[in-house]
C-alpha cells in the first residue's frame, strides 16, 4: 500500500471515530432533558440539526491539506444548506 492509501481504521469520511457518536449522544441527552423540561426542547432539536453541519465544518477544515476533494465536497454541502436558508427566506 502506498502512503495515501493507508488510512486510520478509526477514521470515517474525514471524521475521527469518536466525534459523530459523541454529537449523537449529546443530542439524545438534550432531547431527554427536553422531555422533562419542554421549554428547553428546542435546544436538543437545534443540536441534532447542528451535528451534521459541525461534522461538515470539521471535515472541511481538518482535511483541507490531506484531501481537498473531500473538503471541497463538505464546503459545497454547507453552501447548499446556506442556499436553502436564503431561498426559504424569499419564499416566506
């Protein structure tokens, strides 16, 4: 195997193996708190929606030097999400 083909087995799409599950379980805990305190349920919902965005930001920033195509794809996904919010503002 050449150097670029060797990858850490704990890495998935540019993310460390612990990052996405941690975001998920923090979201589960926040949603559980939202069940007990309904006024704060929005915090869990916002967190669950933010986890993929934070993951894309991580991939774009951390992988820029090693895999620019993956970082570019992450940035393109974030740009598409921003475009959805802009267009949604025009529709209202």
